[in-house]
């Protein structure tokens, strides 16, 4: 049996290769995937966006009661979500909160189209185990509807 990977002198020994493979991490890992299946009304107070249909949750971190995902391990997390907001006159704000504090906020100002399809992808670095992530949305004035389309995904980096 050959003890090297490849045939040239600079090729690495098989046991070194296998040893390095044992320490490689399979990143990123899907931690949670949920879908919206109900509409909701947005107003001027920051409201958690609800994703009540859990499709995949490796550590049962998603609470459908309070729309929070609690991370099971410390590290960096990639968050992706998209939602449909039905509006033609209001400025809509969508934000991510970590442990209740605003992490990032995005403003949707295209008021000439009745359907605003909003997609976000970002990395939240240095999260600690048991911290939670929420997605909030609100308007500057008035109220609008958010329809039942949307997904929320969390990956461990």
C-alpha cells in the first residue's frame, strides 16, 4: 500500500493528510431554516418578524413564541432572510437585533412599487452561546402588511 498521496517527492505522506483532514471543519453548517406562512401588520414600533414554520433546526434554537433564534455555540454566524412587504407610500425599516440590541438596520425607500421584496445576508461575528438573534421591522409612519412569503436561515461559520 502506498504511504504517500501522489507520486512526486514533494507529495505529502498519507498519515499527514489523514491527520489534517481530521481537524478540518465542515463549514458553514446550516443551523436553522424557517418560513413565514402567515401575514402580519407592521406599524411604527419594532415588531419581531414571525417565521412560524420551522423546516430545519439542529439544536432547537428557534422559538416560535417570540421569533428568536438562540445560538447553541460561540462563533461567527451567517444570517440570511427575505420578506415581502406590501406598501406603496411608507418607508420601511428591517433590522437584525442581537440580545435585543440593534445590530444592523436597513431602510427600504422605494415607494413607487406596491411590493417590496427585501433580502439580507450578513455575518454576525463573535457571538456567544445562548445569545439570540431577532429580525424586526417597522415603519416611519402609518402601517402596512407583510405577506406570508419569506425565509430565514442561520448558518454557523
